[in-house]
C-alpha cells in the first residue's frame, strides 16, 4: 500500500471532521495512516508515520509552519489488537510493547530549543470503524490488587453516545480528547529521565525501562539499534509532554509544551472517546481517531512553563463551533511525582516525635530518588509549585501572595492515577479572578 503526505486546504481537512470554515483559513497538513481493506489502521510497524517510543533521533514524518493546522490520524492505544469480536481472555495476550502507537513526529519549521509550542485542540473525531474498548488488567490500574481482571468492554461509538453489549443499560456521552501529546526530549533531558526512572525501578518502584521488543521505528529503537536502551516508553507523561490522560484537553484548549530539539517533533496518539478523572482501571474508551490541532510557536518562552507542560483556555469559539469547556477562562499547570535528589517532602516526614521526626516512610531510601512512582501527593505538590511559578513570573505576585491566592481560587484535579511511574495532577486557575489585564509575554 502506498501513501503520500499531502497538504490540503483547511476546507478539505475539515470535511474529514464534519465541519466547515471560511475559505481564507490556513492550509492543513494531513498525517494519514495506512488502512487495511476493513478500514482499520495497519500495525504501527508497517506505517512510516507511526512510532511507539520517544527519542529525539526518530525522524520527522511531516513538516508544518507556525500558524498552520495539522490533522493527525491515529491508532488506538494497543495498536488495534482488539476488535468487536475480542474477549476478556484476549486482554492477557496483548503485546504491551506496541503501546502507544503515536502519529508523527511533526517538525515545526523554525522551532528551536527554548521555544514554547502552543497546540490548540480544534477537533477530535472517531475513526471510520467507530469502535472503542475499555479494559482492566492485572498489570495496570488503581485497584489492580482488588479488581485484577482481565475485563473488557467493547463500545459502539454512536453519534448519541457510546453503548456496549458488555455494559447493558449504559450510554456514555462523547467527550473526546487525545491522551498523548508530546514533543521530543533533548539529549540532556533524555539522560535525566533515564537516570531517575532506573533509580526508581531499582528501588522497587513501578516504572517501565526501555525495551526494544516491538519497538517502532526498529531502525532507531529496535534491538540492534544504537539507541535501543534509550528509547522511552510512552506510558507516563514527563517534562516534554506525553501520556497526560487529562480529560480537560478538549476542543478549544491550548496545550503548552516546551521545545527541547529543533522542530519540537510533535506526536499525538492514545485518543479517548470519553474518560473519567483518574482513568482508574487503566484505560478509557480507547479508539483510533482523527485529531485536528493548530500549532503556533512562542519564541523563547519555554521558561514560562517552569519545565512542565501547561494548558489554558482558548477562544469561546473554534472554527465557528461553540467550545465545550469550563465557561470561565483558565490557566492550568501539570505536576508529576518528580523531585530533587535529597528532597524529602513534609508529607513523608511524619510526626515530630523527639528526638527527631517519626518517619513512616523510609527516608534513607526515597531521599536520593528523583522520581517516586505512583505518588499522588508529590504530583499534587508539583502541580501547585508550577502554578506558583506561573503566578510569580507572569502576575508579579510574591510566593506568599501566590500561595494564598491558590488556596482560595486554584482547583487541584486528578488527571490519571495509572500511568506509571508518573501520575498526573493539574492545578486550574480561573483567570477572571484578576481585575487587571493579563501579564503574559507573547500573547
């Protein structure tokens, strides 16, 4: 099968997504997947626009300019290993090395390390098969000890909502968003991530080290490649982006990602038809999809993010379509269970019993670690610290003022509690609490 990367007008791309826009709109870059005779995507390894590892050496699949629209056709989280005939028994036979297939990378022309990449979600639609699934497995899930599974729900993604023969009497409204949106880490960040995740793994934490089995592209991340031990798994989110599984990243929201390499190298995948906060069983209603985004560079502004991704409200309308999101404008920071080596947070110290604190957690073991897998407390603190950084750097507040404001106006919300090692918490601030114009360079 052959496929070419074509540049279409926005009107043509929007026809794929079922909407219309003025003829003067920007051009759209289309990253299309190769499909089999049944309309479902072929395996990731057979498609040059697909990869399932993260590494700066993965070559670009397409190019776009700042300000252009990009349509990403995507696969589901397990590379379409499940279909409407699958059973719970098939869950245990899944090849975990194929998780998550991502479409990209997209090279954004003119992007350099230190830039900020603005990714505005403009539309998410199910793929042509309109099939989705949700699973539980003993390997993953917030209650994996109590409800180990395997279990599987197959979904028919109807216009009125998702229905499943495995959950009769239930209809789930569509609230689609991409679970994974990521840029590529640079060499320094890549080394930092590998080092701290191996530290956590050797200390007994749950983390997934590089594994060349079923890795795509094989030439970069396969067993015989020089980078086989450096290609990151896609399960967690990190500083460069990744598997946020934050359901607020919907139509009209602007995701803000730091650029660590030339071109930023943007990839998208793991799209969800709907998900609860937490994604507690380890999966949402997973589907292959078409995701349309607008990309825009903010030159030299990555420092505003404090080395973490963030997101903010966009305009009330996108392409003439009302945006379904909180009706108050907002800015949100993200946090992961990452810390400095030697740091011990107060929540881990315990009671102040003389002659020293009564530690209910082994400080000697966790103090040197920079990553504490599955630590929701540390992730929440990280999100709040990033919010304080935002307030002090863009609003002119002191740390004390920012802390007090956060206590009365910022909501801490759970993105996911399953994407090991990094659970995601986000801190959301409604911007209408400010009576003066926004102080945000570059906007």
